[in-house]
C-alpha cells in the first residue's frame, strides 16, 4: 500500500527543515501570535524572516529586487507599524483615563495627553500613506 500524502509531507519536511524547540513565557507567545495575526503573517514565516530568511507562504525564497515586491514589503511594514502604534495609543489612552480628576492639571496628565495626541497624529499620517 502507498504512503499517504501526510507521510510524504512529513518525510519531506524532516529532510528539508530543522525544528527548533524553545521555552518562552506564555504572555510573550500570545503577544507575538497576536502581532502576527494583525499583520497577516504566520508565526513560522515571521520567525523565519527574523532569523534572516525570506519566506512567502511555506516556501523560503531569495529576496526579489523588483519594485512590486519592495513596495509590498514596505506596505506590510507600514501595516505592522500602524498595528503597534494603535496598541500603544490605546494603552496610553487607558492610562490617561485612569488618572484621577484631581490630577487633571498635573504634568503627568499633560504628558499623557500630549502622547495620545502625538500617537493619533502619527497614525493619521501613516494611514494617509496608504
């Protein structure tokens, strides 16, 4: 009887890839997976990219020099940056709202307001880039 498709894939993967086992705090893993989901990439492809390889789908490829690929990479980077800034802006907004009313004129409150405003401006500029 012939090999199943799964067995063939497993053999091919065993021959062409190396698995790495690492121990990471659950919160860090959850945050990394969330960032990958926001940017629309798989965890495997993002780890491969961070390790210096380029991966599209499930195949590692050499970097292309054509304009379309370069532009797509820039846009993907912008999406990731926007996602990070949105998280930062939300956290700073939550912090600002948690400051008691009696500290509304304090330097701490003013700094938080300025930070929220600056992040909103940055987000607007980056969103306009699309």
